[in-house]
């Protein structure tokens, strides 16, 4: 009886929602926008901007109001209603994702509010849904990272226009319910206080609030500071000097050195690395690579939170960061860090905890969270003229199959650093057959001579007959 009442309630809410935004739809709207109703299977967020203004900027917020209809979802209460909406602001967000027809949005509520069972906050995002997001963010929680953003699926009606399925997502920022560390003040000058309370992001887009420093003799490291947002000269100098020192420590020729460990939390970096490899995420050490640092004499930079995860969905044959030649990205730090024995040991320790039982939980989570989106995803495809064959079942199966391949490959290729203390030998010092390995201990092949090996290898450092040899680019 209760189930029937809930079902009837959902259907009635869906019909009312359809009538509400169909009546208000503009006469010149495309038919796909005004002819579709919400699916009735998910909560619905209604947003109306002041004067119905379109959201066209990623920098300037528009005043708006919102209300959330749970559509009968268990344990969820309505927030506001059509007659008494709550104040908020909205703007665009993202880089490449902002260029598509379906836009992602940044929301700023007038007051801290718990939304759909997630802890209270003012700041939220509406992201385009993907099975990669489900897998990646849920994997972050299973991996035991310091904090991973939560999200809930929701259908959205903006200014009377049904704009489809979104993930209402916690944004990355310092706060009690987010990245829970000391928050440094803008413009701080106290030398002791500026050493902690940082949230930064290694990224590949030019933006405000960035510093760029050489990482090595081939590329630079671009770092965006999210908190604090406005730096004093003392803060700017400290951050620049800090990351120059980190680069120097990581790129030390002595891979038995532990200096880099005084800057970076090794276990957090191991967890981050495993997650990127399980996802086979080409942007893992290239874009949306967040780090944070608390206050205190022993505080070190912690890798994470994770964000903006994608999946190659390929037959995995090597570590993802080594695929930069094919993808065209620069994997910051990891190519050096993986040569340190301490890091390899930490990766193996974390892997022993999460594999196989904890990782296997992910497949059930994907099914439970993705398959229930089928009706809303079909509506979304109609709204945005996407491929209707991309069903929830297909999406779930696709990411699960990719993850199984990646997990199996990684378990057979856990990183080792057996050659960390081997000195680099000059080219041309070895004659006869040459057996070549990469620095992760994976055998590349046997060549008739060192000259033949060099002619077939790309630039980089290799192990040739248990000697470390550096091959320059372009040889």
C-alpha cells in the first residue's frame, strides 16, 4: 500500500512538474526542450534566475532561486517549494566541458544547506553525468583517501527548461565537511602561518591564481592556488620556493634519497597513484591533480582529493602515465617518484589492503547507482540529441569491464624499484646482446647491441644488462 502511494505521488509530481515548465517555456524554445518532462524516477531541482537571464558566464554569478522536489525518494525532505523558493547564485564552470551544448554549473546557496543527504555547505556543482564519475568518486572512498567528493543524481529544470540529468556534487574546498584542514587567510604575512593551510591544483589550463615554475629541462609545472585565493608577496614567495624545492627533491639523481618524503605524504601519493591506474585516467598527474597541506611542523602535502576522472577503456599494456606519447599530456612527478623504493613499498602496502575485497565492492556500487538512472538518462539523451543506445546498462557494463582489465593488469605489474641505487652508465659502454627493462622492472626486449637498442627506444632512462642508461630524446 505504501509503495503504491509513493508511486502515485511520484507520477503526480512528475505531471505537475511537466505542466509547470511547459507553460513557462518560451515560444521560440526548441521542441526537445519544452516537450520533455522529468522522468519521475529521481529528485528534481528547479532553478530560476533573476528575470530569467541565461547563464552565460563562468566568472559572474547570477542571482537566482531554487527548490528541490525529492519526488518520493526515501529519507529525503523537500527544500523550499514552487511558492517559497530559496535564494542562491549560479554561474558556469569547467573548461572543455563548458564548450558543449549541455553546460555544467557552479551553485552558491545563500546559506549552508544539507542537500540530498550530503553535509551542509554553500558551494555545490551540477556536473554532466558519466559512469566514469560514479566509478572514480566511489573508488576514492573505497581507497580510503582523506576526503572524496560525494554526489547525488538529480534532474534539473532551469528557467522552465528541462535540461536533463546531472550529478549534484560537493565541490573541492577547505571546510569542516570537505577538505578538513586549517584554512590560511588571504594576504597572510606571518612566516609561521603561511607554511600550512593550502589547497592547490596542478593543471594544464591558463587561469588566474597560478604560478608556473620549471619542473625539469623539458616542461614546467603550473600550479593553481585555490586557498588562499589572494596571496601576499610572502605567500607567493613561500609557495614558489616550496614547489621548487619539491621538484629538486623528486628529481634527485640519487633515487635512494628520502628528501622528497619530507615534503610529500608517501601513502597518500600511493593511494592516488593506484586510483589513477585502476581508472586508467590519462589526466591523473596532468590535470585536476589536487594537493593540500595542513598546518603543523610535521605537515606534508597530501595527494587529493580526486576530481574529473575519465577512463581510457583500452587493453592496458603499461602504466597510464607512460602513455603520454599517445595522449599528448605531461605526467608531472610520477615518472620520477615511481623510481623510489619507499613509494613502491607504499603502493604494495596499500594494494594489499584494498585488493581484492574492497575493490570488488565497486562493481556492485556501479550497478546500484548507474542502472537506476536509466529512465533519466534516456530523457537526457532525447533532450540533448545524444545516442539513445547509450543505455545505463551499456554504460555500467563498459566501465566495469574496463576496471576489471585494469585491476588485473595492475595486480600483475605492481611497481618495484630494484635498480634505484644502480649508477647511470654512459652510452656505448656495453657490447654484445643487450636485455632492456624500463624503470618499473618491465622487460622491453633483447637487442643485438646497445646501438640497436638505442635506435629503437625513445628518450628516457632504461636498465640495460642491469646498468642504468639514459637515452636522450631524438636519438
